[in-house]
C-alpha cells in the first residue's frame, strides 16, 4: 500500500506504484460539415474536435478529469474547458489551424498531457450512408503512465462497467453526432506503426546509453592511466631529489 503525505497547502501527495506501467490508447481528431451558405459571421463550416477512447466501452472520465482546448486567437474566449464526457467541442469557422489539447487527470498529482491537432475542414472527405458528405480526421495515440500514483493506478485499471453511448448503433457510431466512423480494427495498422516507432526509438535510446557507458568507461580508463603516469613521474622525481640530496651529503 502506498503512503501519502500532505504539504502546507493541503495538497495530498501519493507515492508512486513502482515498476508499473499502464498504456491508454486514445482516438482524437475532428469532423466538419459545410454550410449551404455562409452564416452571419462569414463562417463556412461547423466542426467538432474530440477525444474518445480506443475501446468504445471505456469511460474516459474514470481517469480524465477535464480537457482543455486552445483555439485560434481569433475566437472569443479561445481557451475552452470540457469537464465531462464526451470530451468534445463544437464551433463554426472558415479556416484550418492547430488546436492545443491538454488532458487533466483525476489525480492532480499526475502532470497534464498536451497534444496538438490540425483542424481539417476540407480533407479527408467521406460519404455517409445517407449520402451526406463530411470531413473526418481521426488519429490514434497512446498515453503512457510510468509508475502512476496509487489512486491513478486504481482508476486506470478499473474495468469499464458503464453502458455503451446511446449514440452507438450497429458496428459504427454516428459520425454526424460523435465523430466516430472507423471501428477499432481500422486503427490496428496505425497502432502497430506507433508501437514499432516507439520500440525503434527505445532501441535507439538504449543504444545511445550503451555508447555513453562505453565512452565513460574509456574515459575513466584513460584517466586512470594518466593518474598512474603522474604518480610514477612524481615517484621518479622524488627518487631523483633523494639521490641528489644523498650525493650532496656524501661529498
């Protein structure tokens, strides 16, 4: 059992669960539909940016407390907070731009995670069963919790027991209302590519660490050789001084 402590400000700090790592896959992105004509603001599209679970039965609010979306500065109150699932935000506009997404976790001792999504309004374009066309961009990513706090670990490992979203029907969500079009199977290639990339980066880091260890070892060995040479030089110098003093005493 992990112990806790409280600082002067009343914040409770919980020890980390050692040697534990939890990976939470997520899907994030946006969908957009074009207006028949520009609205009163001159906007051409309605769009929604979203964060949703990879496992459609998982409740993100178990471990995500709130999500902050930072929009383009041209939007009034451009920093928006969503404090309950589904973690999504809808707006209207005419241009594409980067949106900063910051995830805050239910345990305040866990640092927020920041990601970015480039809002798409024109591509990729898909056609729904009803013939309506819309732009949908979904991306796969993973949050890695290394040695989370005890409360966070419990939340991450909690088995989802809530009912499926009421907007779920058949094999896919309604993309118009939720932004979910592809099934988890469609993300397997992206998921494997991400895993391969992370494993390659991990191997590269390990190789660099081993190279640094060898460099450090070589440096230590060289330093030791220099130290011995210096000691030998000092000893020879000392012997020469003693010999000279002896010769003076005998003369």
